[in-house]
């Protein structure tokens, strides 16, 4: 992924940033980027975030290789603020805003170079899952420490 | 789209139902259906719903041909309940649960034949947009009447 | 996948047939099904074919679980005959027309219910690969026998 | 799209080059980039090429706005040379190698930064189509001139 230098101020709080060109084929019959493409971008920023904290197993796309424990996407949502069309380049940010007992809340933001404005934002719930026990697991202290270090602040359990 | 006969009871309240085979390529490197595919299914059920009320312009995918007014997807979210793998066949339902001044809330549900259970549900906010005036527009009485007829009940403004 | 009954005569020679609804979101900004979607359909028919000969490992999507040997897609092409738009239902067929030393040629055909005609056809080259030795491998006699049984004819090495 | 500086020698003959990051979600259940993604990359390079010769209507993605004449993708194929996995960055090139009476042949090449090698190549046939007359049309002299200027050589009719 491209290193994002000089990110726009709207993305100042997002420690994981990726930059992606809009492809012509991302557009649907309405002539703008289809609504599902934003979730592909969110996903890419989520992976980038996990890599930033050293938990982004290439194969698994995440935490899976650590202690047979991995993240599961439990829920995700997107608010569409502006239509994006080809050509454009988006900067997509991810940050973690909450660490609960066994889940975390990640915020996403899509910034459009053409609009010079936020085009979408959203939120996902990632659950730490113990694949051996087949049930959610308490967020390991290691994860919390790595995340708080990257975020630069304490994240109180909520 | 396939006509869905004998839908499962979980989908009893959904007037628009579509049936889709899971394709092998819908799966990602985790070996299950990728999270963005569910939004493609939601979209297909949204279009099917609009067609059921006679507002599903083929080209526009929606209400757009009526009075230069069309729906815009303002927000959408999904809760993932069970992992879906190939092979499977999903039944996807859409219903409208709220009609506000210029927006409507649509509920979505994905039912897995393999699991014989709900695999995901979600909600979207659809705004009626006046493209000429470039602003949201009050939900036309015609839409409300068509939707309430299909839903079989009054939908109070919320 | 749906069982295809009464396939059109154009597909008479294709032992593996699948039926798929066109989704609205398969369309691009030209308002017709995007060119890459046909390759997704080809892929689904390829998997269906492998399942018909008992070599369609669900996880691997193919022959991979047999003897640490698996198919690799070496090349694929598509000829676009007619534009497909939503709504439509396509029937996609796959057949094997040649078995070489370490590769096979598979033919694909996409038939449009709306057009009542062939919308696309194509061909792919599948190589049998020995993952342990990291090189192509002679097509196992077992594969040849299973394929010839399904095709109902001898396939001379070419 | 990113400007590609210092392209690898394998892409020296390709006047239109784009650079794209591989997204994690481009991978399928085999854990490598799915075969259809290459055709999305080919498409993006095709659009980039048309833009280079001044015929890349943003909305239409091509020549369509000129004289009610537009390109239709008649055929496309891909040879897979090396598996691509996330993370990687690909450089994708497009060039026109033949101009016939009403069709052109475009070559595509995908170069992987991780492999430092060509990962795929392919070819497409683009037909100039007269939408009013509903039939193929002779390649306009303007197109030929623009293409030959970009390619830096004469392209004999074939």
C-alpha cells in the first residue's frame, strides 16, 4: 500500500491510512462507485491497521496466527456522505475507538481527493474469537497494549 | 430472480424475497463468503423490493424515473450471525419498517439453506432525493401507499 | 446450485450446467453486465464440473485434496456475443474438450434467458500441478477416466 | 491513478501504465488473487490507454462521446504466469498492437513488485461500434492517428 504523506486534517486521528485509486469498474449502473466497494476499502484499511500493530498475518489477514485466536467481523456499517466517481483517489483511515471485553470498535473514514472532503465513514465491531474453544475470548492484554500504543491513548473498557 | 416458495418462518414478514446460489468465488482467503458479498445481496433484495412496488426501473435500479426523484442509499449496516461457505443457497429478504419525512428504513435478512438459520441481518436508510433541486424530498404519498399496501400495514411517520 | 432442467440445445454437449440470476450490481457504468462477471460465471461452472466428476473439494474448490495434486488455471478467455442486462437469468455450461499431457482444455458457454441465445463463450486451460514437486504433472489416469465417463466419449491426447 | 515512474523493462513498450495496490480482499479461498481480478486490472489499463489518447470519456469510460461511436469489448483473454498474493503492488500496462478495419488488438501486462516479474499478460479485441447504425464501424482515421502517435509507430491494417 502507498504510504500516505500529509493526510487531510479529517484523518488526523487515524493511525492506519491507505491510499487507493478508484477504478472505473468500481462504478455501477448509476455511474458512481457502488455501495459495496466502500466495504472493500474499509476491509483494506482494517488489514492495514492490524499490520501496523504487528498482528496482520498475511495469509490470515489478521490476528489468527497468534495463540489460535483471531478476529471475526461481527458487524459493520457505512454512512455515505458524497458520491464518488472515477477518476478519484481515496484515502481510507482506520482507528480503534473502544476495546470491550471480547470486542473492539473500529472507525473507518473515506476521504475523496476529488471532493477534498469526507465521502463516507463507518464503524465495525471486531470480536476476538477463540477458534479452539469456538467462542469469543477476552481481548488479550498484548492486543490492548499494542493498540493503545498505536492510538497514543488509553482505551477504557466500555 | 427465482420465485421463493415456502420461505422459512424467519422471513415471514419480508414481502420481497430472492434466492441466490453462493458462488465459490464469493469466498475470500478465510475460506468463507467475504463480508462485502452480503451487501451485494442486500442490494439485490432492495431492487427486488422496489420492483414489487412498481418502482424498480430496470436501468435506474429504482425509483429514479418517477418525477425526477430517486432513492439514494444514505447508510447501510450488516450484522454477521453465521459464516457462509460454498456451496450454499441463500434467501434474502427486504422489508420497509419505517417511512419518515424524506427517508425510509429497510430491513434485510440473509437466510442460509445449509445452516437452516439466519446468517445475517441488516438495515439501510434510503433517502428520497430530488435530483433537480439537489436536495432530499418528502416521501411522495404514492410511494407510501404502494409500500403500505405491500407491507400490509400502516407505517407511521417516525 | 440450481438443477438445470431442459437446457437449451446450444448447451446440449455441456455436462455441467449451472443457473444464475443476474444481479443488478453485476452491471457497470455502461448499464450492462461488466466483462469480469462472465469470468466469475465461468469459474462457478468450472467448480460445478469438478464436482460432477467427484473432484470438487469444497474448501479447495477443486482437485487439490487428491494426492497433493491440484488444478491451476493457466489461461482463460471470453468472447462476448450479446450484452446482458439486469434482469436476466443465465445458464452457464462447462465441458472438457481436450486432455493433454499435463493440461486440459475446458469450454464455457453463457446462455441468456432474456435473449434466448448464447451471450458469451470461452475457453480455459487448466494445468494439473504437483504442489510438492512444484511442477506440472501428467494428468492422472483417474481424472481422465472420470472426465471421459462424464463427457461420454474418448478424449485423445492432443 | 498513480504516475508510474521508472517502469520495469518488460513494460517498456506499453505507453499506458497504471499502478495498483493488491487488496487483501482480491484474494479467494486459494489464498491468492482471484483470476477475475486480473480482468479488472486489464479494464483499468484499457481506460487509462483511452484517456492517454484523449478518448476516455469519464462517464462512458471510453470513446462513446465521439460521433456516437464507441468501443465494445469483443473478446479478452489472460495468461497467468505467477500467483499474486497480498501484499503486492502491480503495474499494469496497455498497448495497441494492431488496428484492423473495425477492430483493434490491445495487449495487457501485469507486473508484480513482489516477484519483480511479469505475473500475467493478455490480449483483448476492441471493436469500434456505431450505436446509431447498430453495427461495427471502420476505425476512424482520428483514432488511428492518435493511437499511432502514442505508440510511436505505424500500425498496418491486418
